[in-house]
C-alpha cells in the first residue's frame, strides 16, 4: 500500500480542489482529509458517515470538590493562571502540566484527556474516506492527523485498497509533519507568487527531512509566468519534477459551486491538465 500526500505550504493554492480531482481519478484509493483544522474536502466529496469516534487530545486537570480543603497550593503554583479565586480549574486555560496534581495535599486533582474532536469513517462516490473535526479552539491537531492516517490505513487494509490519498494541512508545523512522515510521495501544489515560492522551498525542506520524494504542481501558472519560470528553474536545479502546470480557469470555481471535482465538471482546460498530472504522479508512485 502506498501513501501520497498533497501539500501546499499555505491555504488558497487550490490544493483541495486538485486533491479531490485526484480522488475521482484514483481507481483504488482511500481518501484521508488531514487538514483537520479547516477540513473542506467533504464539501466536494459529500461523505456519508458510517462510523465516528471520540478524539481526546490534551490532558487537563479535574478537581474533586468533595476532597478540596481550599488550601490554595494549586492556585499558587499554577503558572498558567488556570485556577480561579475559588480554586476551580478553568478548562480553557489549563495546559495539563500536572503541577497542581503534584502539589495538592488532599489528592483532590487528577488529569484527564479532554474531548477535543471527532474522527469519522465515511463512504464517498470515489471510495472510503477517513476524516475528522477538531473542536473550536482545540489543539493537538498533529495527534488527530495521526488518528486520521491510522484509520485510513486500516480502511485500506480492510477493503484491500492499494493507495491512501492524503489531503494535507497548510504550513510546515506539527500537523504537516504528522501528515508527511512515512509517506511514499509528496505532491506540492503551489502558485507563482513570492510567498508561494517561499512556501514551496519550506515544504520541500520538510519533505527532504523525512526523506519523502517530492513532485510539484504550479497552479494558475499563467497569472505570473515569470515567477512560474523562476520556480520551475529552482525545481530543475533541485531535481524536483514539475508534473503539472494548471492555468487559471473559472471552471475550478464553477465546479466547486456545483459540489463537483474538476474532472467531473469536465471542462476542456483544467480536466486534461489534472489527468495528465495524475498519470505522472502514478508513474512516480509505481515506477511506471
Ligand atoms: S494542570 Fe497545570 S495548567 Fe492545568 S490547572 Fe494544573 S497547574 Fe494549572
Ligand atoms: S491544592 Fe488541592 S486542596 Fe488545595 S485548593 Fe487546590 S485542589 Fe483544593
């Protein structure tokens, strides 16, 4: 089983639009939406949820009021100011450091994992999908990404599928690291802008750190052909294949409005470019 992750370095490059189009072309894939902070692959794939599970991300302190003697030791030692004047713990401020549990002379405090989100197993018209939702203001998205990937691999094994296609999160932080590590290929969707170039270099750095090969798609390349050329030249110097050059086309927006992928919308500009990029990605993945 192979894992292909699509990344972008930042939001708004068309990554999810292109990943959804790949999903419609992949014959034998499980889809994994690892952009858990701002998941939107479901808007195009309309998953039908078959199973859901709780996600408990970070630990927080819980007080048993029956045991508390109101000595104040916990409030004095909590450096996150998460304990109020009544010695009650404020969930939203607690960082789960555990100091209050240690200093409490009455054993009135213990740590518990807080419910931080949900993970889902779903069906889509292109195959099974693993996805999740992180509750508002919750952290630990890297841990939730790991759960989404684990569920996707389990689905692939159960349904004898040969590919996990991952829609990765933006940036280069913990959720990206959780999305990229151990995969077989990273496809970076970028755009020809100064920040796009900067982000491309940063994501390539992360992929190389984890020894994952990289391919690049330049989306809306015709908006700034000079910058697109500069980026292609950099890719050539770095031995990174540019497997797609997508022109700007309103069909991407039209398809999204209709809840379809570019391939289903089947315009005569973007759809052929996406098909070609997918063929080349398959070539890199399976050595064809
Ligand atoms: S676990 Fe740490 S942050 Fe949370 S209330 Fe206790 S001392 Fe404060
Ligand atoms: S340290 Fe324990 S007993 Fe003292 S105020 Fe905090 S919870 Fe209550």
